[in-house]
C-alpha cells in the first residue's frame, strides 16, 4: 500500500544528504556560458575561467588547467549550438614549454541545432600546466564539462568493443574522442556477429532517406542501429524495409548525469547524438538489393552511424596463440562505391554458400548505384 507520509520522509532524507555535501566535486566541474561574472572553482583549475567576446559574439574562453594527477586522464565535453557554418576551435598552450597545440580546428559536424562533443586531452598536455582556449563565436558555446578520470580495471567480454569512457550512462570509444570529424568504424567480427557500417558522415533526414543495401543470400537475425541528433526526447523514427513497416527506432533517454541536458524556452532538451536499435523482422532482407528507409520525423533531425549487425551460423576461426582476441578477424573490406548524393552507403553482401560453414562477408558489388530517394508514401 502506498503511504504518502513515508514518501515525504524519504524525500526529506534525500535533501539532507545533498545538503551535507555527499556529492564528489573534485573529479569534474561544469562551466556554463555565458559566465556572467560567476566564479567557477575546482582543484584542477589554476584560476577561475574567463570569457572574452566582442559585441558580435566572437572571442574566446580561457581555462587554466593544473597538471593532472599521475595516471589520470582528462576529458573535455563541449555543449554548443551549430548554425551550419564553421564551429568552435580548440587550442592549448603550455605554461612551462610554451608549446601550442591545436586540439580541434572545428568541433562542428555540419548540422543545425544543439550538439555535444567529448575529446580526450593528450597525456603530454594534461601532465603540464597550461591554458585551454575555445575560439570562435562565444554565443554558440553553452557548457564545458571537465572530467579528471583515473582509469579503472573493468572486465570486457571478448565479443564486445572496448569503450574508452563511460559518461552519463553512455559509452564513448576512442574514435569518438579525437575532436576531429566523425570516423566510420571498419567492418569487423564480434564473436559470431558481423558489424557492418552503412553510412559515412552525417545525413539530414528532414526528408525520407533511403539506404540501398545489396545482399547475396539471406539473413534471419539482423539488428539495425543508428544515431540521431535533434530528435525530441521520447520520439522515434519509423523504418521501412523493402516497402514494409519494420518498426520504430526510439533512442534511449540518457541519465540525468549526462552533461547534454539543456534548459531552453522553459523546457528540457538534449544536445548530442543518441543511439537506437531495432531487430528487423525475420526474412525482411532478401537476396539482391534491399531498401532501408528512414521516414522523416520532421526538420532539424540528423542521422549518423547507421549499421547492420548480422549473426553468423558459426563463429570465425579462433586467432592463433599470442594474438589479440578482443575482436574476431574482420572479413576483407569492400571498396566504397561513389555515391550519387551526399549520403555514402557501404555495400553489404552476405555469403551463404557453401553450407553449413557460411559466414557473412563484405564483397565488391557489381556496378553499385546507391542514391538517396524521397518517398511520399513509404508504405506504398
């Protein structure tokens, strides 16, 4: 039986716990912009950060960093707006060496709206006192979160990709932390599962967007995943496979510890990419060309990282003794076709002969002609 009195007591105890300072503040700090004279203090900062801007919004933010403690890694998470033009640049200058390093020439990814990027500060930089400069339109910069992390030993199963950072309940990999343009992971085996990328870069899905996937043979167990930016929390994107409705891709709602949450127009929105996945119905993919269509959820939504996971009847051969077995050997990569539009699609072929030792493999397609298409009626 629900007892309101008990609920009030629990909430009161929580308030006391927060007021007693049980939260750890030395391992991370969040700097919100514009600063408006507010001082930000943390053990990893040599002085309060400052922001300088001209009336048109251009200028720089300066953050003075102390040397990181031994064996610690420093991660920088930026929350900002993009206007489709060149974005913020990131530089570092060492106080001792005087060395200047470009960490990112452009944090933008070519979208319009809120975004979030995390980069790893190289060890040779984080071990020296220095100044971090965020240069560009300061009216686009909303937040900088700095995390000082001590690497911990975590067991990772052999058929899983090893994350580089856990933040806000999500996983970030090495390729996500460079500060450069998005990198497409190579097609690879993870145990019995072939992970095949279908997309390079970022695509605007303000209109229905189709991926053309050539397939040789059939695949029963297939998982489709993709990342979305600009999609309202709780909303999904409808997917059609070969003209039939396959379901909706609904991205997860990140933990409230994630630095990507922003208050805008008296409501909470999220800045950054969120991943969603969908198990395709059996036999939805056929031998030959397959159409995977993302029905547009409206303007201002972007797609990246589209990929298929295909389960193989048997695992690839074990690696020889002494070799790294964290990931199974990848099949030979297929050359990427020349796209007809700004939405490159990787060809995918599934080999099923000779049985029963068949495994999915990527092979060069015959005269591929992938192109975007806009459909007024996906279900037609």
